[in-house]
């Protein structure tokens, strides 16, 4: 009996001890859980801050990219508009109406679209105003081209009729002139006769012949005046202006192409002194770099069999003439012309 009680007491004590420990562990776990909850809240707050910061930075970056893109876009459209204005002015200066019409029809849509896009993109009022002025010029050219097309059709449709009327009018005048000349030839002026007995008859016939000659000359002048002012001549003049010969069109196209090249691809200015033009040593080096399409010290060394110092001096001299472009690292220089014949023309200037 005594032994049983002892065991029960021990069990109770053990249970009490375990209960205390369990309570302590429970409290510890609760504290650890509270710490974890707190840390989780802090982590969530940090994640939220990080997300907000990331979104803000992304927005700032997007705004910067959009601003740079807009500036580059404006720069592009401003340059494009300027180039197209140059093209429009060249077209407007073409003398041959038919050739002008051809270029207006060719460039109208792309110029119009380019100007409209530029007005939408550009912000400066002065740029927009200038583009709008040239859009009006472009529209006027288009209207003029359309009017010329309608007139061309009318002229061509009426040409046969005009030609028939002209020929009939010319034949009528030729008959009148022929008849007048025949009458003039029939009038004979008698002599005054012995002692002037036939004097009155002489003067009468002479006056009659003068009148007939006057009528004859007037008919010829009237014919020339009427035929020269006939609508057929206007039609032919229009056709001549609007449908020029192949040689004339070729010359105009070459002139237009040259104007475009001069505007957008100007030839480099190369200025040689008289001493340089006479220096065969220098000219030999120039020929070498033009044919090789690049300028370098090593190329000049191989060509002229000179040292680095002298080759460098010659290359620098070429730069002063404009034949090669400067280079920061001093190695390969870009040659501004690639045809030696052009260089020969400069030498002969």
C-alpha cells in the first residue's frame, strides 16, 4: 500500500512538472509565433514598399524613355520636314509643266503625309506655321496639275476639229489672195501718150492698181494676223510646252537630279594650293589613298617608302586640304571622294 502511494505521488509530481514545462513551451511557442507574425508583417511591409518603389522607379524610367523618344521623334520629323520642303521648292522651280506635273503626282502623297505627321508631332508654333505654308504650296501645285490634266484632255479632243477649221480658213484666205493678185496683174497702166494726151487714163489706172495692191497687201497681213492668233496655235503651243521632246525632258530630269544631289549630298570641298598641285610626291600619296578608299600612315609609308613621321605629316596635310576626315585615334582616315577622276578635275581647276 505504501509503495502504491509513492508511485502515485511520483506520477503526480511528474505530471505537474510536465504540465509546467508544457505551459512554458506553449508560452515560448506563442512568443515565437508572435515574433514570426511581427517579422511577417515587417516583411510584407518591406515587400509593399519595394513594390511601390519599383513601380515608382519604373514609372520614372518610362517617363524618361517617353520624353527621350518624343525628343528624338520631333528631331526626326523636323529634319524630314526640312528635307521635304527642299524637295517641294525644287519641284516648284521646274519650268516644263508636264515634267512638273509628273513630279507633283510622284511626290504629292508622301509629302502630304510627311507634313501632316510633322504637324502632329512638332511642338514649336514656328515649325508648324512653316509646314502649313508649304502644305498650301503643295495643294496649289496639285490643283494646278489637275487643271492642266483637264486642259490637256480638252486640247487633245479638240485638236482635229481646230486643225480642220484652220486649214479651211487658210485655204479661204489663199483663194482671196490669189484672186486679188490676179486682178492686180490684169490692171495695165498705159503711158501718158504724146504730149500727155493719155495722161488722165494713165493716172486713173495707176490709182486703180495702187488700190488693188493695197487690198492685196492687206489681205496678206490679215491672213497672217488671223492665222497667228488662231486657237490652233495656242493648242500647239500648249502641246509643245506640256509634251516636250525627249532631249528636253532628259535635260530637265538631269537638272532636277543634280539639284537634289546638291541639296542633300553636297560635294566635299577639297582645296589644294598651287604648290600641292605641282608636288608629284604628295599627289602620288593622294592617288594611293583614293584608290584604296582609306587613308593611313602605313599605306603612305608603303607607297612612298618613307618613315612614320613623314607619312604622318603628309596625312595631316591631306586633312587640311579636305581630302580625308580627321580621326581621333589617328589610325584610319575616311577619304571624302572615291573616284580619282574627280580628284583630277580638282587638279585642273
